[in-house]
């Protein structure tokens, strides 16, 4: 079973909860996700199944869009409403503040990851240290905010729609806005409305996948998967003949001059003779088709043999808190 399915992650689940459940539905351990969402957040969570897990780091569009609730006048240790209150302010934030915030927080920014995050310092996740009451220095990271719009800006509350680069912490963006205004601010809600090519319209709820599984087993679930082509359609194609397809899948270096290219420069989506996306490649220094990633080919080692588990990103380590996915509230397996 190979492909991509978008799940609407509901509140209360971690991203790994969703991965664990989908492993049961799909009957495979080889599943990863396209970007962690906090348990309090909801929205688009792309799930990559089988050989499609190789594509996670090669998606040409990694931008995200969110709709977030903001409350000014409070600072918490988690930068959202679930945390411990550290400070409050009685200062009223007027609607005119949105123009200052749009100017200050749109474009190329440097953002310091929050303590409650999956970033590792000396081999430890920051959120593990934060739960022990330990705070460490973190290196700021470059992010991009492409667009920022506010609405319902009244009574120290607002709703924000933001388009941003991968790796942007929305609660930290909101926290930094509170620092800029001198009032503090926390995130009160978060919905991811787009992840790369995928929007809310592409999503299934876990209950819908469960229903398909109960009615038709893994075959029915497989029919819900989208092919990798939908991710890479924006890239120019390198179209292979039948012989070139066999050579490519067997690891042979191809002369790019003999490959039918949509345009001279890549990166390219590599199409088999049957029109299937089988890899991503670029123009090599030696006029070869330089492979960035193959999606199909020789059988690979199992994840447990290779020591890899691609989606372990936050509170996501198996056995850390999720002992039995059949016990998850609202989910029947």
C-alpha cells in the first residue's frame, strides 16, 4: 500500500496518535506525517504510506496556512491557553495594532523555537526539559511569513490567517506579537487549513477511514489514498522509456541527454514508461540524471532493521504515553 491520504486531525490527538491509528487501518508500520500539529490544534495532516514516506522531505511546496485565535494581555509558559500564566496586562489593544503587527511580522523573520517544542538540544527534546522546569538557550531560526491578515479584532481578541514556511511556530509568532505590543499574547485556537498542495477539502476524518476499513478492510482504505503524482505535478517531468525505467529502478546512472525532459533544468519528477512518478532528480554535473530520491525499486530494509522511524518528531515516541491505540477516545478500531 503506497500513497498519500489527508487526515483532518481533531483536537485532543497528537500527530503520532493519528499515525498509530493509520498503521492499524493500513496494516503497515511504514507511515509518516507531513508536519506535527499540537494536540490542541486541528486541521490538515498529510499521511504518507509505504514508499510514499520517502517523499516527505522532497515535497516541492512545504508552505502552510493556518487560522489562529489570539488573546492579548496574557503570557503563558506554553504560549497558548493550556499553559501556566506567567504575566497579565490590563492594557487595551486597539484594532489599529494589526497594521503594526502586519508590518513587523510579514517577510523574512528570525524565530526562537519555544521550550515546548520537539527541537533537540544535546540529544534531549526541549519539551522534555520544559516539563522538568528547565529552560535552555535556543538558536533563532529563519522563517518566512508570506501573508498575514487579521479579523474580529476587538476586546483584546483577534483571529489571524497566516501563510508561512515550514517550521514556523504559530504560537511563538503570536507570543512575539505580544512582546512587540508590550501586553503579552497567547494562542487560543489553531486550524491548519493548508499543507503544501492539500487543503481541508482533501481531508478525511478518522471516523471515515474507520468506516471504510470496517466495510472493506485494507483494500477499501487503499482506495482513499492519492498517488504521489498529485504532490509533484508542479515539477517538470523527465519521461523515461521502458528500458530507461528498468535501468533507473536498478540504480543505473542515465545520460540526461537521452532523457525526454519537459524543460532543461530541474528538479524533475521522474516518470516511468507507464507515467508513474518513480523518483525525483536533477541535472548532474556530468550531464547525468542525478537522483535525489527513488520512490520505487529494490525492496528496502524494514524500518526496525534500519533503525529509522521517519515520523518521530515530538511527543511521538512509541510507548511514551500511548500504550494502546484502541483506547483512544472517540476512535473505534
